[in-house]
């Protein structure tokens, strides 16, 4: 199968070989064999394109979307990116929001150290942003609990991890005051969010980045992956600072909570800011690890 894991040397399109290696992505994402697992991904035949001023609209791929009146989510045009399917999240107004959540208002994924729920999970996204100017754009990309999608996933003009809604989550976060810094955060609803690593990576504008995370039930670890450019360098695992089994067992981690792939942006000024996505997939095995 050539759509996924197409190039072991990481050059070209498709999902990252190193991240998905030895995982049944074909059966789950393409053949949709629920006996093996379940997943969601960008589908060029049913893309998640959402019109402006929509509230909890169920679009293609089982995606719910929200945009404020001046914001939009639409397909990437040839002029914007000539590499195939993808979409653009646009914020044009101060405090304007755009949000997407896969799963059809459900929570189909779980990170758990309970034996019956300890199932391997992979998340990957390729994205770019148009600005890293302070207070221009805040965004979150990762897994989160089912949310109302009302423009409040990220608070207006709030710094640091306190800007994220009080929901279960794990992913990357860029807050309003930040310029180049990208953090890794996690949170269980009802507690203060944990900043697993501040300024984990450095962002530049109009640069494609690959972010991935893989939950390995044995030994109970979440590895983070990162790459830049169009697969000109190998994507690597952030093995020197994974989330460990001790972190997952702690009271502030969303251990055993339902999660859904979530992307949210919040504008900070009255000018156009964009976050583009060209590849996205998330999948989990159907059965616990042996």
C-alpha cells in the first residue's frame, strides 16, 4: 500500500515511515477494518471544508467545525499549496476563532495504562502558520475531550497554558504572547494544565512541520516526533523527554479519558492569520497490548 508510509527515507508525501513503522495503518485507515483498529484522516474525497459562521457543523470525515463570523475553514488552493488536499484555518478578527474536532461528537481514542484499555495509538499532522508575531495567533493541535466548539477552546489574549479550555487534552500549544516557542502540554479536566516541555520546538513562518506522537502501552510511554521542510530531513523521535508511565499514572494526566483529534486557533489582531494542514491521521489498535 503506497498512500501511507510511502518513503522510508522520509522524502515525499504521505505519512511518516518512522512514526508508523510496524503499525497496521493500511487496515485501519484505508480498509477500515474495525477488527484491527479505528482511525481518522484527511480524505481527498470527503475533505473537512467548513464554511464561515458555522456552529458544530458536521462536515466530511465526521468532522465538527466552528468559525466566528469573520473566520473560515476552507480547502487549500493551488496558489496556496500545489501539493494536494489540505485545508486552511483563517482568523481575520481580534479574538476570532476557528475549531475542528474529528469523531462526529464522540471520543474514539484513549491513552490509558489500564490493562483492558492499553492500546497503541499514533497521531500525525503536517502544518504551517503564516505568523509568529507576538499576540497574532494562538493554536492547539492534538487530542482533546469532546468540546462544544463555540470559539472558546482557546481564551482571548491569555498567556501560557491557562489559555486552553478546561478539558482533557494532550498536544502542542502556541500561546498568544509567544513568538517562536511551541510547547507540549497535557491536562485532565478539573486540574491545572501541565507543561511537559516549554519551548519544545522553534517555529518559523510559512514552513511545513511534521508533528507526531505514538503511545506505546509497553513500556507505557508517549514518544514525540518532529520534522521540518518537505521531508528533506529524517523525522526523529524526541526520545530524551517522552511522557513516561509515571506521568501517565499521575493525577494531572488524562489517563483513561475519551479523546478526539482537535485543532483550534484564536486570532489576536484584526488582520489575516492562517494555519494550514496538508496531512493528518490518527489511529488506534482495537485490542490492548499483549
